[in-house]
């Protein structure tokens, strides 16, 4: 199909509460929305870069530049036969995966709508419900954390992930385990440790965590392999897995036993699917990570998580985990069994509320062929 028009929106959504990790704290979620128009249809994608550095070198500003300066001009007015073509154009950047993933996602939505298929089916998804966990930011006190956990368990979340950092780790996890001896529990360090902290991280072996996510440097594989050899708890890599090539290397060298897959981090849904396929072949469990997405990014994540290799609960969460009001109808709500329902309509399978989108838009630019 020939791309007639692309719109780029910079949005800001107030979070219900600030989200704090080892790298920082955010009160508002800023993100970009990409809309691609072709064949009388439209497709929507979300760019998960945030306003500040921290999780990644990408920011809303860098993603805006890359989309406006290179990615959008590369597709505008062009005949785009498939999502592979969009992914290949993006690979020429050798970086900026979140910007690329947002554009690619809009094309996935567009192609799925044109085929009259739910995105889940386009991707090879098998399930109509996916199990979900919740990610809880650093809290001021252990008591506050225990209270949060209790609330989310009551809502039906199937797995609890807590953020850790030096000074908020072994004792805090011990307190959580005392209060909740049996719950599926894991910890995410967002790269807050070094190999010198190996003994401290090994002390977490006492608490039968499902996994420890990204303890060491965001771009490291080698030291994670050394650390994994000293831990009984499986390491799950998030930040360090930039592509299927990194995933293969990580598994070959024993740097992790589980992988968190985020389309934004790896440059798109196509690369995410490749990592899923590799891990499935090798019997490595994967789960879908989260980046505090609006319903637009969330719908794509839920579709991805319906693939058969996503055997662990993802950081998918319901719309009301982060936001007072989502941008899509219906919003994502947690089923009583701790799952989210995979939308069955064409494309993302949700309706985008343009009035709500307009209300949260800070900047808009349209590109016409
Ligand atoms: C993770 N997400 O798995 C990320 C990191 C993260 C749900 O834990 C603004 C935007 C703030 C994106 C904080 C979860 C963020 C963000 C943390 C992503 O490591
Ligand atoms: Mg993580």
C-alpha cells in the first residue's frame, strides 16, 4: 500500500502515582503516537521512549527527531508491501529501536486491519487471554510496599515484581517474603549493581524468587554470565537484549535463563517475534515487559503476549494500574482469573478516542505525501 499521510503526536499523561526505579522517578508519562494513513485505513503505534534518560538513551525528543528526520520520509509516498520492509528501513539506523518500533507498530495495525484480522492472529498468537503480573515501583518504606502488594493481589494480579536497588534489596525482599511466603515474586534492579555486589545478590537466593531482572550494566552480557554461575535464582535480561542476536549470544554464554521481551527495546514486533521464536526453540521462557504504555502500546503488547512461548505473566497490567483514563475503548481490565482478554477486532482491536488523544497532545505534526 502507498503511505498517504503520517501524523506524529507528543503526548503527556498524568500517572496515578509516581513510578520510581533505581534510575529515577516519573510523575507524568510522555510518549509519542504515530498514525499512518493508507488505502483509506489508519494504523496506530506508540513510541515508548520517555522524557528523561534512564531506562534508555532514547527520549521522546530523540525519537521525534529520528521519526521526523528519517523514518517518516523513508515511508511517505512509498509503496510499502509488508512490515518486513519497514523493519529493514529501520535497521539502517543501527539504533533508536523505540522510534523504529513505534512506526512499525502502526504498520502492523494497518496491515492487520486491512486483512480484517486481530493483531494477535497476524503475529501468530494462540491464546485469547494472557496472564498478567504487576510491576511495583520503589516505595518510601517496606510497610508501604507490603500494602501495595496486598492491594494488587486482591485485584487478582498473578505475579508481583518489585524494584530493588542497593540499600533496598535483601532486607526489603525478606520483609515481603515474611508477609507473603508463597506468592510468585521477582525483583528488577534496572542495572543498579556491579559484579562486586555478587554476594549481596546471591543472598537473594534464600527467597525463591522467580527471577532477578537485569541486575548489572544495561549493555552487558559477559558479567551477567559470571553472575548467573554464582546464583541459583534465574537471571532475566531486559535492558541488555537489543535484538535476536543479543538473545542468542546471551543464551549461548549463559548470561540469563529467562528473557523479558519489549517490542520498543528491540526495534519492533517483528524482532520481538524472532526472539520469541528463538527462545521457544531452546525451551527458554519469555514474558512481555511493559513501559507504562497507554492502551495503544498495551494492545500491541497483549497481542504479542498471546504467542505460545510467553509462558510467564507479563508486565501488561490493566489500564487503571497507571492511568485514570485510557486513550482506548474498551480499556484493559483485569479478569477475575488474573488475565487480560486479547482483543479480537481487526488490528489493535480497540477504538482510539480521538478527543482524549487531543486532550493529552502537547505537539502534533502531520506529514503529507
Ligand atoms: C522495566 N518497566 O521493566 C520497566 C522500566 C521502566 C513496568 O517495570 C517511564 C517510562 C518510567 C518507562 C520506569 C516496568 C519508566 C519506564 C521504568 C520504564 O524495567
Ligand atoms: Mg526491567
